[in-house]
C-alpha cells in the first residue's frame, strides 16, 4: 500500500514537471536565411549590390491553434526590401511597415508556423560592419508583437528574435584567467 502511494506521488510529480516545462516555452517570431528555418545568420553576406536574396519568417512555440499574427521587421541599410510572398488573402501591410495576417483555418502552433517569404536585394558588396541585425519588432501602429489563438481569439505576446549579417566569430583561444581579467576592476 505504501509503495503504491509513493508510486502515485512520483508519477504526479513527474507529470507536473513535464507539463510545466512544456508550457514554459516562450513563443517567438524569427527570420531565417533558409527555407528549412535553421540559419539565423547569412551564409553569404553582402554578395554584391543588387543581388537578390530571401528570408523566411515563422512563428514558433505558440502552443495553441493560431488564427493571426502581427509584427514588423527592422531591416538594415544593407538590405532593400522588395516584397512579401506566400502570404494569406487576409494580409494587411508589409514586413517593414507593419504586418498583420490572418489564416482562414487555425494553424497548429504546437509546430513551427511559416508566416511568409521575404524577397530583398543586397545593398552591399562586402561587410564593412559586423553583426548587422535584422530585428523582428512590434507593429509600429498597433504596438503588437504576437498572435491570436483559437477559439478565444485572445492576443498573446511573442518575442521578436534577431538575425545577423556579417557575424563575427572569435578565432583566438583564451583561458578562463584572461576572460576574468577583462572584467576585473
């Protein structure tokens, strides 16, 4: 009897921990340089002025059925926005000026939801700056960075991620003592 009670308590504790971890995921909207949604840094930064490029935008970790999304993207001068493609019929605005889009059928937010594909032109020949950000920001008119769920149509906040162009990667080896000396007094 006692072992049965301990087993039940253990199972309950395990379920509590697992459910808490699943609901703790933060929803975010991000830009990617590949259609597989894996590269948040440009693999070929600044290939030349006028060279076309693409970005893919997705909503991640919504953990609900999603009916709409709203945000904007702050593009650096090294990129010239041209068009948003693969959008739904109910789309108002564009990614640089404020983007609001609704789906006819709720989307499964327990998986990544593709939002749109962005077509742009590169406005640089080589990297004159480093770590140039492409930032997902709130809609400039409504101030919303988030999504609505189904069936309540409640607005949920999301986090806008930053992608980088011309990312620098440290190549020097260092020791823990050298790192600590950078921040001492």
